[in-house]
C-alpha cells in the first residue's frame, strides 16, 4: 500500500497553501490528498478525524430497496393522458 493517498479536507481558500506543501488534487475524487512520499505531519491541519486514508467514494450508501412509489413520486403531477403512455423501446417508434 505504498501508493496510498491520504485525503485532506482543504478549504478552497487554503488550496494554494496545501499545494505549496506538496498536496495534489485528485480530479476523480475531487479532493486534495497527501502523496505517500510526503511527510503527513505537514498536512495535519487538513486531515479528517476518522477515515482520512479512505476514498470518499468508497463509502457509498446502499440503495434504498422497497421505497414507496407514492413517496418517490411526491409532488409529480400526472396528466390524464398518462394512462395511454407507450414507452419507446428503441426499435420502432410507437406512432408507426
């Protein structure tokens, strides 16, 4: 795990300071990180209390299963013609 990244909580106003110390920007995660070859003590003020080494995207929340369609469609107005709706399957247009 020599190539591990320690993600940092760097406010936008302090990004230049972190960069000057050697922090790098991870464009995929959209977070600053301390490279493995840098002294982590330099970045102590931007380290998260828990899980600083983990990727923020690795903490994905599970999908909600069995959510109520009534709740999911709350505020969505249906038109009277919605009952006659034909979904387009990509093969032939429904009007032909």
